């Protein structure tokens, strides 16, 4: 990085990356923890607030593909400024507790996160070209740690200061990020945030990325890991409860599923940058093997054994976590410039989240017919297999 003034900007950039990581999931995952209080305040049933948990995913599908167009038109500075402003406005609207403001605010937050999901791989490529692995680890670790942290602190804060106070806490993060970015913008060297004309033309001439066969490997892999993640987190607690696993044990098992991803976020991006083709293939293969073992275990799931379900959770957590970090890091590694990174990331995430949206609904339908049916188990095997095959194709792809 080159800065016009000292090293303060570099420190500010690191803090910004951490704050952005915190915003990538916590505004979505924290709200369900207070749905009961919110339903009482709005005088509606808890089930009627389900729209607030599905809206962000819809926004991901709708706006991921247009993020790269905005980035090309406005550049990094204005694009990120506008995105942080959208997140702040959405967070502030949710402080006005009415059904319309909650819906609009949550929609804006989903839109902002959709943009950030696309911008961050490109952002890292542009501002930290020699440290792609490190800064990818920073923001993804912050994202996953933030989910775990807010899951822990939400209940105590609600007891001490009321449930509405958590909405204030969620609004503080985009406010701080916006202030820091406003400070950093004047100190960025012009050549960092404004690409050369040749590079911009190259990126803009690739609007046909949706017909690029190599790019579809990224979309299918991102979609496969997303559908696994959303389906597992949505329905595995119900499946364990069906087998008489205690609620406390279920909570611990689901926490283990999340926590196993933390070391992966720290180590994997840097390994992907340093290791050659064989090393990358080994990583993809290890995730595929873990996922297939876990999927195979589901065919023999008629047990309430804590050990069985813990192993199931850890294996799938490892596979899904590695697949996610792999494809997110490869967005940057396998593209020639930040704008191409944004195009590929936007395309893969738009299609991937569409695939992901089908998972919980379809699994729920199958679960209703037969909670222990083989249909959903086969679907897990197919998704793991697809993610593994696409990962191999991505490793062998030179550049997009």
C-alpha cells in the first residue's frame, strides 16, 4: 500500500477491514435472537417476522450481480462510501420499531452486505496485492468471530439494557466504519483507487462473464457450499431434536460447527497463496473427503449419541468452512485485476445465493415427509461432490 501520509492510514485500513468483517453477518444473525421481543413490541406473531430473516438472502440474490457495475462506474472510494451509508441508514431505520421500517431497514442492510460480499475480494486485491491471503483472513475471521461474539453478548446486553439496545450496538459498527473511511479517502494514493484506462476497459469488456465456462465453476462451488451451510444451520438442530438430542447439547454441537471454521479462516488464504497446484488439490480433496464421510454418516443417523452428532458437525463444519474460504480467496487469486475480481465474485454470489435459497425450503419439505429419509442425505452427497469437482476445476484454471 502507498499512502500520502505516514502509517496512520495503514492502521486505519486494518481497523476498517475488521469492522467490515463484523458487518458481513452479524446484522443478519443477531436479529433472530430478539425476534420474540420484537414480535411483542410490534404485536404480531413471531412466525410473521420470518420475512426479516429471508430478506437479506433475497437482497444477496438481487444485488450481488450489479455490484461490479457500480464499482466500475464509481471506483472504490465512492462505491464503499455509498455502501457504508446504506448500511448505516438501514441500521438506523431499524431503531424505529415499526413493521415498515424494520422491513425497509433490513432490506437496505441486505443490499449493503451484498455489495460488501462482492467488494471485499476485489478490495483486498486492489489495496493489499502482496498480502491477499493475510487480509482475506482478517476480514473473514472477523466475520465468523463476530457471529460467535454477538451470539454470546446479545443475551447479557438484552438483560442489562433491553433488547432495543442491541439494535443500537448493531448500528455503531457501520457508523464507525463510515467515519474511518471518510478519514482514509483523502489519504489514498490516486493510482490505488482509480485503475488505468486499459485495465478498466478490460474489465468492462467482460460483461459476458455469465457465459464464461470457467466462471461457472466458481458459481457452482459457491452455491454448493452455501446450500450446505444454510441447510445445515437451518435444519440440523431439528434433526437432532427428532433423535432426542438435548437442547443444551444441540447448542454446543452447533457452536462447534461454527468454531471449527475460525482456524480455517486464519490459515487457508495464506496457504492458498503460497502452495502450488498439488497443495491446493490436497486441501480441496481433504474437504471433499470430510464432507462425504459426514454425508455417509447421515444414512446411519438413528441415534442420540452426542459423539455421533459432534463428529457429524465437525466434519461438515470443516468441509463447508474450507470450501467457502477456498472459493472466496480464489476470486482474487484467479483474476487479473480488482474489477475482474468484482465481476467474478458478483456473478458467483448472485447465482450461488439463488441456489442456497432453495436448500432450506427443499430440505424442509423432505423433512416433513420423512425426517430420516434418504432423499435429503443423497442431496448432501451430491452437493459435496459438486463442490469438490468444481474446486479441482478452479485449481486447474489459470486466470479468468
